[in-house]
């Protein structure tokens, strides 16, 4: 077990490394792989900023009158 296994829900080092993207394999992955998606990377890196956009817009009284609201 890694020293900080409690921070990672008790996962072993092997389990924590399963989703890491090896640079040599990146060329072999299809462009639809979720590890290449910007929203997935931002959520993993904890830099996701638009997760509450919908609810912020819902609080806006003019939101209901928009024909096609842009949520992101």
C-alpha cells in the first residue's frame, strides 16, 4: 500500500495508476477516449469551473425567457 493510501480510498498503487495516460500510448488511443476529453481532465485535475453554470442560470429571472440558453 502507498503511504497516502487513505487519501485515495485505500486503493493500491496499481489501482491508482490504472487511468494514468502513458505518453507512448496516447498515439494509439482513439480521439474518443475519455482520458482525452477536456471536461474529464478538468474534473480530474480539480479545475472544473462550469459545474454549477446551469443552476446559476436557473436563478436568473431571465433564464426562462431564453430560446436556447448557452450553458457553457
